[in-house]
C-alpha cells in the first residue's frame, strides 16, 4: 500500500482483513498504520520507484496498491509493472484523466460523456478573450494537478478574471505549465462514484457524498473533504446503472481506443443536473474521505478483486460483496485548515478500528517515544456504520468525544442531508 493519508490507512485496514492476505506493507504510512492488525510500516517515499521495487522483490509482494495521484501521474505504476509487479493504479497515460483537465475533457467529448461546455486556453490573453466573448462568469480550472486548489467557481466576471490572472502569475511562465480550462457552470447536487477497472471491465462501489466546504452549512473555502457518507441516496441503483452505462463504460472504452490499459479506480465527480449526471471531474484514485467511508462496507473479496484488476482479469474475481447499512465519516482537522496548519500537537485517541467503528489516522505521525502527533491538515477520519444514518453519525460523533489535541476541529453537521436528528 503506497501512501500515507486517511485513504491509505483505510485501504490498508480493508486489505489486511481481506481473505487470502498474509500481510500488508504500508509506505510511508502514518501514525496509525503501524497499529493496524496484519500491517507493517516502511519508510520508502511514494515516488521512490527503486526503493519500492527492491521491497517488492525482497518481500515477494503480490500486489501494489497506489493511493495518491502524484506517484501515478509520475509513472510509478508503469515502473513497477515493467518489472513484473501487479499494480492496482493506472499508468501515467491513464492518470492524465486527473492530471490534465483538458485531456479529460477531450476524452469525454470523444466518448460522448455529458460534461459542462469548455474552452481550453494556454495564455492569459486567450482565456480573457473567451471570458470577454462569453460575458458571464465561467468556472476557471488550472490544467494540472493542484491538490484540490485549482478550481474557482466564479460568481462574477471580475472574479473569473482575477482567477485567470492568478493562475498565470503563479506559474513559471511556460505555456504548458500555465494551461487552463474555462467551463460552463452547471448546477445540482454532487456525488462521487468509484469504479474498479481491469482495463476492460469494471465493478462499481456504492455512491458516496463528500462535504467539501470547511464550514457548517456547507460554507467557507473548499477543502479536501470534511466528511462523507455512503451509500448516498441521491443515486439509487437505477441512477448508478445510468452512470455505469453513460459515463464509466464509455470513458473506459475511449481509453482503450487510445491504447490505454486502465487498471485502477476511476473516480467520477458527478453533478446531478436536471438533464442527468454530468461529469465535474475525473480522478485516477479513491476520494478522501470517501474511501474511508466506503472501505468498511466492502466484503473480504476486496484484495482478490484489486489483484484481478491489476492482472486485467476481473472476470476471474469473486463478486465483491457490499454490506448492507450506512457508513458515516467525520474528518477532524488541525487548527488553520484549509490554510497553513500547525503540526506537532499531541493526540490522544485510545480507539482502535473494529466492527462498526474505525478511527482512521490521516495527518499523524509517531514520535520516538511512541506518542502520536498531528502532522497535516486533515488529522483523523472517524468512521462508523449502523443500520441507519442517524445511528451511524451518532456513533461517529460519540467516538469523537474520546479524541483530543490542541486546536482540533470538525463539522457537526456532516450528513445533514440524511440525518433526522
Ligand atoms: P475540484 O477541485 O475539481 O474537485 O472542483 C471543486 C468544486 O468546484 C467541485 O466539487 C464543484 O463543486 C465545483 N465545480 C467544478 N466545476 C464546476 C462546474 N462546471 N460548474 C459548477 N461547479 C463546478
Ligand atoms: N474528497 C475529494 C477528493 O478526494 O478529491
């Protein structure tokens, strides 16, 4: 398991519980991954292909799962696959789905997938001319990986103009670095859908609802995600099938037509418009905190399913069982998030992951003396399951009473759409 956030902590936990798994090596992990039953921690950086390959050989690793987008976009999966190691995660070619908004938009157009109208631009002048001609606020998106910070949903033309200028001012000046996409603004509730792909076939996970804003009532700046729940009732099984047929299958087929053998997750960030689901963005990895929310709902076949994806043979995998019930996730953030945060605060969290409650670590680290300290913006993901959302959220919020560190904060209204109390 490559990565060190809450997503990777949850994946490592789920893989270690899967049938047929002897041991999960997590690198670089975080303050929680060493405590997970069946897991061991390494300290190899997620972009260190040589170091990872050496461990794969020394430990006879059967499957590498890559969590974050950056090593995928940098070609880590290609490197390991070329050396014969099965990898769940696309190569650099497929990771362009997330790493280039313009490329993803063109692929969607080619595949006939619904998405907002767009105009690519490689200079400020070009972008400003489009804005001028349209005469209304457009959504401004930096083309490359921006860790969730590259998008401005402008309310006014002036705000869109400032966002365009900021993108070009902040870049080194080369056109490729500074490319952006202007988009038509669409409206509707958002939902995240994840497909596990083997290059040709795919398996869908239950839809999840993220809460991107820092503040209660969905206000304030965007974050990586402050909480989530699944299955999101916004998309029932018929809606999910529509997404499979109209979005995911055509996207995977269009990649195949370009010679891309996509073995990993396609994460579709969708907006449910009056005209049907429209793709806001694709990512080449699991969402965080959607992953933490979903993992406890997945059956013990997970490791076999991911291995089958890595081998291009999803047809040979057992069906992935999905537990009935509701999963709730509340993120605990450090003081200052989503701006610059203070690190190093001592954390007390006496809970260990078990049935129906998983306190997954995110930005945490261990000191030499074994104490756990904050080391990032999103520090913990408290995840709980129950037969209904009210009980699941009550369980997560009750467990948060046992977590303490200076400056910690969390939203009390996660899941407001599905809670009655
Ligand atoms: P991203 O950083 O790509 O996840 O985008 C951040 C957020 O911007 C999305 O979750 C949407 O809420 C919003 N957004 C992106 N594109 C559009 C669009 N075309 N119309 C309306 N909102 C958008
Ligand atoms: N939770 C949104 C993301 O992972 O991009």
